[in-house]
C-alpha cells in the first residue's frame, strides 16, 4: 500500500509533524510505502490547484492522509476535494489536532472516508493493513465514519506506549531544508501529555474522551508518558550524525519539567554525550532550584513558561490557570539566576478582558523581566471550553475566525472600538509597552512613544502601524549603541527579546 500524507502548514510557522513521522515509521515496518507533501511557503512555493492535483495524481496513492490544525481547516478542505478528484479510488482520511477536537464536524464535511481522533500511530497502521487486506476498517478504534449522513464514533484504544514506538521517520520530510529554514533549531519530544485543564487547550477534551471511552481515571489513563531517556539520546545521536547545521534542540513537550527525577536523569545523560544547547517548556508549579541547576548543567539555554495573562482574574476565571503572579516572578528569577534565558508566552484579546487586564499583562512582563516573551492573540478553538466562554459572551466574529490562518496577526473576537483599537496597538508593538512600564533607563523614551501611539485615531493608527517594525529596528540599534537595555522585536514578528541577550549573541 502507498500512503501519501498531506501536511498543510501555510501562512504560519514552519512545523514538523511528530505524529505523521511516527506513523510513517510504523507503516514502513508493516511493509507500506510513504510519501509526504508539506505545504509551507517558507520551504517552497505553495502549489496552485492544478499543480497540487497533478502532484497527487502522479503519486497515485492508495490512502491520502491529512494532518491539520484548526487554522488550516479551510485550506485542508480545499485540498481534500482536489485529492478526491485526483485519486477517486483512494481512501481520503484526516487526523491531527482539529480532527481530535472537532471530529464529528470534520466527518460531517463529507470529504473523508475516516477521521482519526487522538494518538493514532497504531490505529493508522491497522487501518492501512485493513485496506491492504481488503477488510472493512469501519470498526477501527479512534475512527469516525459517516453512516447514512450521521457521524459514528468508535471508542479510542489505549494510548501508545512510547517506549514501543520506533524512532520518527525523518526521511519523508526535506529535513535539512527544515533545519536551515529554522536557523538550526530542531524540535524533539521527550514526553506526551499535560496534567492541566486549561480552557483554551484541546488536552482537556482529549482526556475526557479517553476517560469516557476507556472508563478509567486520569491516573489509570497514564496520559503523561515519557520516552525512555536512552531512546531520546539515541535519536539525538542519529540527528547529529545524519544532518548538519544543528545549533539548538527545542523540546516541544507540553511540560518537560513535570517529573524532577526524569529531568535529573535526562540532564545527567545529556551532558555526558552532547554539547548542543537546548530549550524546554516548564511550568511555574513544576519548577525549582534543583530542576534549574540540572538543566543549566546540561547546557539548557532557555526555559519557557506559559504566563498567558498578567491578570490573575482572567487566568483563573477564563483560562483555568491557577497560579500567582508572585510564583511566575519566582520561576523566572530561578531561571535567570541559574544563568539560563527565560521565555514566556502571553495571550492578549481574551474574552471579558478589558484595558486594565491587558495592562496587567504588560506590567507583569515589565516587573518580572523574562529574557523574552512571545505573544499571540487568543483564538477560540472549536470544542474547547474557552470557545464556549467566548461564544456565550458573543465575542466571536465567526467569519473572521473562519478566515484566519494564524493567531499571531490579529484577533477574531469582537470588542468595542476603544478596546479593539487599544488591543491592536498592544498586539502590534508589545515590547514598547513593556519597556514603557519597566524601570529600565530606556523607559522615559518608550513612555513618550507609547503615549503618542495611544493618542492616535484609528485612521492615524492604520497609517502608522506598517512603519513600526522598521522604526523598532532603528530605535533598538540606537539603544544598543548607548548601552541601554530594552526589549525589541527579534527572530519573528511576535517575539520581544531583551537586548542583553541578542546583542551578546551577535557579538
């Protein structure tokens, strides 16, 4: 059997699909052949409809598998329709985050023979085996099918034992091009799962489905699983021996620092074998000086935390994130004290967020002084609790939400004009607002800049907005020459980085 995977990744950050790469390894072990089309303009120009049609037709696959997220759903639907015309005899299927959280909606589109929910490495292999052997696959676990116009969901199977999964198949990607396009940063995962139930994440819905179908507790589900440390070390060795220009490993685990003993074991083995720096995701509730020390000793350079909002009210009531601003500051301080670089994620434009809540985020960043912060606009993913909150509050512009391909450029929520304009200004140049609220020597300059921006009318703002990034680069250059610490937009359009870091990196 020949399987062609389609990975729509257009108009957003360059991605590597962990699920598809693991599935490919299992498929090949079962004797199937696999190809991948990754659609990302940062890797190669996007094909037009005719080119995509001809590429799929020439591949002549038995199964076409799409892996998609919500922001790529419209693009996926168009591609799936083209694939059906190109290969009318092939099975067209879909998985990924969007299929997991909106499985019935995905199935009801009528575009797919099967929709896969959850972690489906073994399930997809079994599905391909069924098709190859001429058996009916409609009882396959984790699958959703259309039956007389209704979506029918099969129960999920047990989550995969990560120690039994073969190493990811990097060969189906143009992986060297991915490395070079991401300036030497290579993603890895040492674990899966998260203990939290944040309203904006699909984890809580996925856990609910698995617990319901398997009739088990969260503990018995064993949702948080780790790849054995030797397995991770072998994968790193493979990457370093097979590819060039790898400068940084970034662990995309939801929560790398969850288990202190795993962090200690990993760091002990890593520093024996490798010198490449790496990055991990932490949580302020699962971080301490021991973890900081272990990570720093193994050449961890950046520890990332989900701060999300500086308003404790918004975090608690809208996001279900129960941590204090004090604990956030303490975690950032521990990272900095250990000689590492701290990074935080924040969201702006949340339902029921007002100007004071938004400024609370700005002020927390200014006060806690992380090494960098990445900001996005809140996006109400269908199927999540936050989508229900936003929908009940009549915040969602559904047409705009449907059209967005990312959540870094603008919000799809509806606010009054004053809040909407203020949100747009903060979202365009958040580092200036943070600089203005800080106690750094640069603050008076940025306070004047921010005051001028706030005073702009909508029409004046639309004229000024496109000029900000160039202006930020020019100001940052002057601030650096004067030896003044400041945050500036660096590395991508939605990241603010402290000058102490990027100037040292340049030098």
